[in-house]
């Protein structure tokens, strides 16, 4: 419990100014990238791993929930303090400690912004590829804890591929190191990879050693407008069969095209069923040109009208439609449930068709865009939280989207994580034995369940929900409260 004595202890362990209790501060730490809210009892802003360890020792003794927080841009309710407790804001641990150009690696603190790291390594002609669209606000610590992806991950892989080693602090306040600075490492369990994607539930990450790669010197961009969705998906399959791995292969469905055109008027054809945006990159300009020739031929064979960029500025213009789609949705409805189901690449058209049926069934605006090349599809359910009847339709629709993804051989989340929003569905995608193993790990590493309690694991049943989850849409104005405890996980 957060007594005055505990607050005094926290103030002694940290700089007293780094312990926040003002109502205004607590309100600002109540939110994340969703619309959920939960007020913490206190916010602490440590400046070293030792300070993080001291906070965790106190919290573990007092059974106070700890919510690690980076940029708080997550889309799963991951940094919402469901049952109060302490928000551990890691933003002050924001130094790039080392860029080792000989060994192609960087060592960073968790609060470094993703964009700042890529900007720093660019000066050495190096590249840190994972690029969530939130990269100017998200932190490397948050990217690791969510195993973030992005546009370039089709070719270059998601965050986990770049994690070589981590310093971490356990729930009981001990500091450890997992992995290291080497490419090959099979010395014991790969604990560093276990912590990747653990959503702040297993340990707090206080330092990260990341692999870097040489920066590709050239890129070529094209957009392809398709009269049919099948043409777009046929192209994706054919590009893959040709042995070409684009650095980006993004898809927008008809509903997304219409929304962008209504709001920003880029001259997009609103009768087109899909737009594909393709980018290839590499070091040899001639090879890039040749690769894009082959891609363009495939796109045209599948019925597309293709526009190719002749320089970088033109390439940026071609990206405008894709970049406009998310902000454009905000002009239509105040709230958005941005799902990120992941299906085998060949199932993308079936998934999009299913989304279209679900949108019609529940009479919802649901533009779908996403990373067609890696099967990560973003159905975006637009709604107004003040309309309970619409909220209910969104909940039913989300449940059907998850079921569709799993029945197509896919899963609930490709990059946003489970957090609170998808926790009641975990059992749809993960078998009971595996959920049991995950819970055993959680109990072993966090016996008092203080680390981000209420996230990932279902609270209300067996995680096999086939009915709407009202909890998923709680927040101010909904008349409901989010509830969880830090009781040990069963
Ligand atoms: C506009 C927008 C676009 C987005 N686009 C993408 C995208 O393209 N791809 C993608 O993958 N995601 C995307 N996201 C989601 C989000 O940006 C990512 O999940 C990102 O990795 C979160 O980073 P963060 O620093 O904001 O973490 P936070 O939101 O602060 O935290 C995320 C989770 O990590 C935990 N955590 C944070 N830091 C630590 C730490 N040091 N140790 C242990 N646990 C920690 C938190 O407890 C929480 O569970 C987008 C979000 C927005 C708002």
C-alpha cells in the first residue's frame, strides 16, 4: 500500500522531485494510445538501474503494482494502471551510451526515442530498421517490451531480431544481464528474447544492446491502383515467388482509399478496390531499377495502373496516401479501435473480405490497411464512445475479427501486443498448455504479481471469449470501471 512512509522511502531512494503525487500529474499518466484510463497513486522517474531496483524492492515488499512506461503510445492498454499503484516512467533513462561501428551495435537506455536512435546511427551510414509509425514518440524500451514492427519489417524483421542483450531489473529488485554483445550466443536460456514482447510483466528493461546493419544507399518506390482486391493479393504472392523482398509492401482497401480521398483529396480513384505501395532498397542503383522493373511488370500483369517515383521527393509524394489514412479516420469518428491481426500472407484477401462482411453486418465504418507483405492486417473500427449501441456493435465486430484471423491460421496481434484490450481472447489463439507455461513463468519471475498486473492474461474466464467484452471499452463516460488486482496469478 502506498502510505506516507512508502512515499518518504521512494523520495529517499530517488531525487524527491522525481516522485510525482500532484493530481494533475497523476491524470497525465492515466492514459496511453487507447481511450482507456486508470489513475496511478504515484509516478516515479528513476535515473539509473539502481534507482529502478530500489523502487521495485519497495513495491514488492508492499505489494504495490508497478506499471513500466516508455512513450505510452501502445495501442493495447499496456500502460494503463488498472488498479492504481506506481507508474515507473523510464523517460529519463534516455542516453545513447555507445555506437560501435566496428561491431555494428548500439547500447542504449530504454527511454531513447526510436527515431533518435535511427538518426544517430545514420551519421555512421548505419541503420536501425524497426520503424513503428509512432517512432517519433515511442521508446526503444517500449518497442522491445511490445516487440514492435513497422513498414520495413517485411524485409528487415521486427525488434526481436535486433536485440542482442539486455540489462533488466527483476520484480524483487535484482539487476541482471541477459544476452550480450555477440551475434552468436547459446550460453543458457535466451532470457533476453523472453523479455522481448513481455509487455512489462516479467521485468523492467534498463539497458538494451542492439544490432545495427549497413544503411541501404538507394530505394525505389511505386504505387499500384487495382480494380480488384484479388489483383493486389495476386501481385503480393507473385512478387514473393519471384524472390523479391520489398522493404515495404503496404495495402489500403477501398474503404481506406475513400476515407483519404474524402478528407485530403489526393485524386485517388474511389472505385479502386485496393492500392499497393511498394518500396525496394539496396546498395546498387542499377539492381534497384531492375528489381522495380520486375515488380512493376508483375503489378501490371495483375491489372494495376502503376506510378513510379523518379526521385526521393516523388517517392515521398507517393507515400502521402498511406500516411494520410490514419489521421483521416480521426475526422470521421472520435474513437478508433485499431486491431492488428496477423494472418499467413496468402490469407490477406480472405481476411480483408471477412472484415468487409463484418463491417456490413454491424453497420460500422471499418477501413482496412496494413502490411500486405507480412500478413499484418489493420482493421480499424471507427466509433463514438458516447454511443453505447455503437460501442456494443464494435465489441461484437472485434470478437468476429479475432475469430476470423485465427480460423485463417493467424493470430490476435502482429505488433501491438495483448495488454488489456485483447486479454480475454488469449485462449482463442494460444492453447491451454502454452497459457499455463506462460503463467508459470510469470509466477516464477514475479511471485507477487506486481509487474503490470492485469495485462496479457484473461481475468474474466478461460480466454475463449465469443461474446463481447465490455471491459475492452471501459473508460471515462462509459459508466464502467476497469478492475484488477495484484493478487498472485493462478
Ligand atoms: C500513431 C501510432 C502508430 C503506431 N504504429 C505502430 C507500428 O507501426 N508498429 C508497431 O509495432 N506499433 C505501433 N504503434 C504502437 C506503439 O507505438 C508501440 O507498441 C511501441 O512499441 C510502444 O512504445 P512506447 O515507448 O510508447 O511504450 P509504452 O506504450 O510506454 O509501453 C508499451 C508496453 O511496454 C512496457 N514497457 C515500456 N517500457 C518498458 C521497459 N523499459 N521495461 C519493461 N517494460 C516496458 C509497458 O509497460 C507497456 O506494457 C503505434 C502507436 C501509435 C499511437
